[in-house]
């Protein structure tokens, strides 16, 4: 009986957690399909309305939504591909190769992972200004490449997920560092790479502070900066803003659905290894 009540309690907690997690998305849909007046109504409406197309039309009229989405998609795709390659390559070296200063460098990596990203904003802007990249989309890519969490995550996965015996056999066959990485390690760490791909894409897609600082050309704004222009103080049309937010989440949902199996497998592997 005690075990049964324990199971019921666990299911109640899980259902409550799911409802709390889903509520912001449901509320976004409700706000995007109603008017701002409905949102301020007391009590507020909790059911979807019929103004979605009107709100979407207002978004498209106020900002270059699809142009900004294309800019963001380009930056997020390029950043994700480079982050996955660079972080997994660095993590492979940390996990499977003994070189001078490895422990010190990995310790510094952990320290950098704890520092606020905003500390690097001024040096990054100075560098981008010196190489003439201020105002261009390529300025958004380099600051995200050497991701401390990505290297740490991949290093932890590779340490237990890539057997040393396979690497020893590859060395006997004459494989160098890169061939060991590409032909032996990469096929074994696909679940972790899927997780890292989702993580890097979402971070790049949602980045706001750095694009706001470095992008000066209105035609090259990313989606988050463009959506912020819909917020005009006391006269903000929140139903229009939430319609824009709802549209902006569609690509992220599509990417998650594409990598969902690998994402879940990677998260589970990481939890078990932890």
C-alpha cells in the first residue's frame, strides 16, 4: 500500500511539473490569438481567440520578420555546425590524449564556464571593430565557437563512451589524431552531438545582447533584436508581440523534433554517466 501511494504521489508531482512547463507555451498561444484588451481583462481569458492572423499581419507590417528570421537561421546554422565540430574535437583531445598542461587547461575551462558571458562583450566588440566586422552577421559567430560547456559536456561523454581499445587499434592501423576522431570517435558520440547541436542552435537562435550591440545595419538584424522593436513602452501591443514570439519558436520546435531521439539519448547517457 505504501509503495502504491508513493507511485501515485510521484505521478502527481510529474503531472504538476509537466503542467508548469507547458503553461508558458499555452499562454503564448492564448495571448497571440487574442487582443491586448482581452489580455488585460479581469479575469483574463484562458482560451485561444480568433485574432492570430490579424496579430501576425501586424507583426509582418511592423518589422522585416522573414528577413530577420533568415539572418538568424544562417547564423544559428553556421554557429551550430562549427560549435559541434570545434567543441567535440577539443573535448576528444582532453579526454583521450595526454599532453603537457592538460589538467591546467581543463581547470581554466571550468573557471571560464562559471564566468558571466557579458564579461567578454567589450573585448569581443573591440576585436570585431579592429577586423571590420561590426555590423555584419559573421561577427555573431566567433564568440560562440569555443563553448566551455560544450567542451566540458563532450569531454565527459567521450571519457566513458569511446573505448581506449578502439583508439589503440586505430593507432596500430596507422590512424593519426584526426582519423581517430573522425572514423572512430564521431560515430560513437552521435547522441552527445545531437544534444550539443540542440543546445548550440537554441543558444544562437535566442541570443539577444551580442547581436543588439554589434549589429548596426537594420537589414541585418537577427530575429530577437527585431522582435524587441515591437515593444514600444506604454503602447505595446502584447498580442502582436506574442504572435511574433510564437512564430519565432517554430524553427526551434522543428530542430528539436529533428534531433529529438538523439537529444533524449544524449541527455539520458549524460545523466547515467554523471
